[in-house]
C-alpha cells in the first residue's frame, strides 16, 4: 500500500496533449454522445478530464463502445440490432446481428507502396514488407488454404516464429473466417499438444527450425510428433527458415502453398461479431491449458480503442514489441496494423551471443543486451515494447542504450509481463531523459489487451501504472466485495467488455469459464492479480493472487510443470510457486519430495531443468530446486500453492491458512522457517 505520492518522472506538455488521439476522440464523443470530458466551456487540452472520460466509458458502456465503432468507422456487412443484448457476465452478447471481418479492417484503404512491417532475426538481416507485398502474400496463402478446403470455423494452428510469413498467414486465416492458434517453436512437444489437440485443427503450419542465442534448433522431429498426435490435421505446411531448402515427408513446402494461390485477390468472409478469430491459451493450476476464444468483433473494437487511445499509434510510428508467437503480445503487435502505424518484428534471443545478422556489434560492454537497442536504432523504432525483466536486466548490467546509438526517433517505451520496479522506472528516465513516455501495462491473455496501462495525456509516477483502460471497469475489492482505494485488493472488472472470452473451447456448458473468472464474486470478473488503485487513479500491480506461473507474460499452469517433474522416477511429489522479488522480477521455486536414496547433490537438478525445458518451455525452468519432506495439502488433498507463496512473500502463516484445514499441518512449518531466514 502506497503511503505518499511517489516521484513524478514525466508529464506531457500541452502540445502533446492537444495532439493525442484520446483528446480528439473525447471531442467527438462530447459532440456526438454528450460526454462531459472537458472541465471548461471549450474542449481544449488544458480542460481535458481523463477521469470523467473513463467514468463515462465504464458506466455508459453501450454508448462508449458504439462511439468506438462509429469513430473508427467499423465496416459491417450487415448492421447490428443493438449494442449489447444484456449487461451480464458471463454471457454478454455484443452487437448481435452484425457481420464483419477483422482482416478487412487491416487492409482496406492501404497504399501498396508504403511499408507495413519491418523484420529482423538472428538468421535474417533487417528487411521490410510493403502493404503491397503483405497483401499479395496474404492473398496467396488464403487462396492456397481455401483450395485445400479451409473455410469458416476450421482451425489452423501455427508452430512458427515471429516472422512476416507468420503475420501473413494469420491475416489469411482470419480473412477466410477460419480460426487461428499459434505456439512458439521453443515450446516443448507436450505443451504444444496439450494446446492444439483441444481444438482439433485441420491444418498445421510449421517451421523447420530456428536460431536462438546463436544456436540452431531443428524442430522437424517435433513437427513429426505433432502430426502423429493431431489426427484431425489433413495438411501440414513447412516453412524453411533455418534451412530454406528443408523438407519433411508428407508436408507441403511453404513456397508451394503460396505458388498455388499466386495471383488471387484478397477477399474477406463476413462472419458474426462473436465468430472465433483466434484461440489463446492461459493455464490454471489443474488440467489442460484453458483454450480462450476471442471473437472478430470484440478484438477489433478493443484493439481500435487500445492502440489508438492508449498506445496513441499514428502515421509515422514504428511499433516494436519483443514477443514470440506464444504470447498474446504477438496478437497485440499484429493488431497495430489496424492503425496508421507500421510494426517491427524480431525473432531470436533478446540478448544474442553474437551480433545480429548484418549488424555490427554494439559499442557496449554488454553487447548481447544491446542487440534490441541496435535494432531499435536501425529500424527507427518510435515505440519500444519489452518485458519488465528485460529493462531490469539492462539496469543491473549497467547498460546505456543511447551510447553509440541514435535513438532519437524513440518517443515511448512500453513494459509488460510483470510489474516494473520503481528502480527500473527511474533507470529509464536516467538513461533517456524526461522527453520520453514510459508506460507500464497489465492485463493479459484473457482479454488480449490491457486492463490498466498507459495513457499519453497523464503523468508518469515512479512505480505506478498511469490509469485504468477506457471501457474496462477495473476496481480493487476486498474479500467481501467492497471497493478499496489506496489499499491492495483483488483486481476485478465489474462490467462486461467486448474482448472478454466468447467461450473456452471444449467447455460446452461454460463451467470452466465461470470457475476461472466468476466463482469468487458471482457476476463480476476476478482477474487473479493483486492491485491497488490510488486516490490519483493510478494503479500498482503486486503480482498474481492465484498460483499461475507468469514468466515474461506467458502464463503456464503449475500442473504443466508438475507433469514434467513428476515424470522423473526420483521425484514423488512437488510444489511450485512463483515468488515476486524486490527488484520486480520473480523466482520460480520448486520444492520436491524425493524417493529414498535420491538427493539434489548430483545431476537430478539438471535433469529436472532439462525436463521442464523440453516439456514446457525454457522460460519456466525453476530458478531454485529444494528438497522437502512433504507437500502441505488440504484435507481434500489440494496442494497449498497460494498460501505457501504468500508465506514466502512475508505474510504471517495464521493469516493465510488455517492449520485445522490441513491434512499435514507440520509440512507448512518448513516454509515458515524458510521465510524467516529471508
């Protein structure tokens, strides 16, 4: 809980406020919707009242989302009957009766000669695709897929890196009304199967391999395993990236897919507003990852709002975000092309062991960490998005991003994935000065956007997120459902929003969806984060209130890690928690119960790390492995993940769990002693 106003690090000048997209939107809404978003008689930048605009957006939600539709010219093939059938969660039905297509809004009205995206990787030097190239490649892929029977509702899954071909493939799938889902090639085979098998895909788009931190990884054996485990796949298409001439028996070469559709025009299949656009995955603590379905219309409206009004994307911007195709920030990044901005893609390590292809090493002692800043300079990036962990690492390593680089085009740095520490906030302004806008965001896969985040017309305070997002009725609640201000509580959303999940795949009665978000406060979305809303309207995220592992923005359920670890003969039981650290990072602590005769002195820790890296992903390898006598469990047999996490964060054991509710209360004593040791 904050006790005093933190240091003011940045404040926009009147010119910046006057030119911001959000102010132009507020003027339009004042004229057309009667919104009182300006404190004086005239709708000037000096009189703009952001809090009033936000309050209107979460109370008159039908008017707000209709305003987004009208202001940004959403093009529907058939009109909507009403904005919102009923204010209810779950089950809100937005813009019923309308049909549209997300991809149409990406391509219509584009100048084919302008640059749409720039791209670089550890294998490829910086290059670019114009809108004409992107349109041609997207149309060819769409025609190739259509010729192979892909149509509305069919699932196309992608085991691909963050490349322009992947972007074109996504738009192609969306244009057909088919359903997209992707995993990064660094995901282990079991994690990919657990995701893709749920949605029964008909087409698998796969890569032959990739390069990460200077090492090459051939993924064709993994692709073979995926094909064997996905019996509904009728066609596999292989992209030769690591080796352009790579082949795989029974797989169609990517070039052949595009050749088969060459010369086709790009058409857009109209689909209902809530027709599935993509499936993202976010794990709970038990069972398979949740297969979260977002609709064409919901994502279109949310990203038109978020990218224009919060990111403030505009013509001339070049937006970069370090991400893989397994994180929702990839979906966010490709949606930037709904605006007049272009995007910058990167595939590889954020700190590669060798200089990026075609690029000289940075004039820095920490050359690896400098690679992304080199890319930002060369590509003329105006908005540089990354994780809190990356910024913290740059700070700890003494990196000076502007040393030897021209980063004068940079106007904003975005941070997400985990809370950004006050020290990292301060470091950014020490390095870049007070002319740069630093915005921290938090939201997630569940809504594929931010719930709290940046707003270009508001000040930046050290360690705080600027505001609640427009249209997101975010609040902090105590256990009894009372709203808190200036205190830490559960992050809740009290009104429906269009980008909330349409449904979970394989959850026909909606039970799992209700249990995920609405079981604690019926009718109100509980997000699973600890949040404080200050009396100034800023927000502070204190980490997950549940036991989901969150590493670099990619969530993975503890059940997936358990599945990997418990496959080892030496491990008979385990408990894993993700514990926030003082510097804003987090540490994955794995506690293991070992078979008699086994210990952690030999190769077992390395084998545990290898197993988690292979079955889950490298980012979920435990930071520390310890041996314990027993996992503390409730009388019903549930492991005490959240209570253990809270104890390790310094809370009193008697405040987080009743020993009378435990089957083995003595097992909790180990964690109490560990917390006392600091």
